[in-house]
C-alpha cells in the first residue's frame, strides 16, 4: 500500500513533467524474442511514460525528489520507461567502411537529440553540445553512424503507431592509434 502512495505522490508531484529531452543512450539493446513482452509493457506503462498528441509522443521527464523513497521510485520508473520505449531492439554490427579513419587523435564527448519514427528508425539527429577534438561535422557523422544501425520496435499502443520526439544521447569517443596489443 505504501508503494501505491509513493507512486501516486510521484505521479502528481509538481515536479513531474518538463519539456526537456529524455536521455536514452545506445549502449544496450533488448535482443530478440522480446517483442510481445515489450508490447505488453508499452500498453501498461504508456500513460506513465509518454505524453502523446496525434501520432507524436514525448517521454515524460520526472524531476528529482528530495524524499529518498520518492527518489528511488523515480529512478525505477525512469529506468523502466527507457527500457520499454527507447532502448533499441538491436544494433547492427559495424561494416568496415562505416568506420572513419580520418578523425583527429583524442577524446570527444558530445550530446545529440533525435527522434524515433513511426517505423522504428532514428531521424533528425542534431548535435546539442560538443567537447573535445572532433568538430560538429565529425560528431554528427559518428552519431548518425551509430544511430542508423539501431533498430527499434515501432511504438504501437492500442492499435495506433507513434513516434517519440524528445530524445537525446551522449557519446564519448576516444580516437587514437590502434596498437594491436
């Protein structure tokens, strides 16, 4: 019963929603054979995780809570929403020509925004912050190189298909000389 009150407190908290992006990185995948489980979970959690208008949805952003119990609940909900709605089903392996060899040596960290289309593809990649040796064009090429290999299960809820528009990801890249050891 206590968890129900915590959940409702989080749901109706004044810090509940914002118009920012949900950070969903490309460092894990759902794997095969989970389509039915994911579809069932999406039906169950769509009202909590998404705010939809027409065929376009935004991930709900939950603000940090000062109460430790609510904060833990918030983290669990965010983790579940990310897993269910913006984790790729799989990320295809890199083909030799996709690896650029003309990058400068050094470290780069950048963030980019994107959306998942009705068909489960990543589109509208835009670099939003950049630190390190890469320039914006190189970071864009790196981001689109990864995102074009990501395959998402299209978001279908109650017979309707949706896109998700307020997503972002962070990439850290260390380009350097491969020594083969």
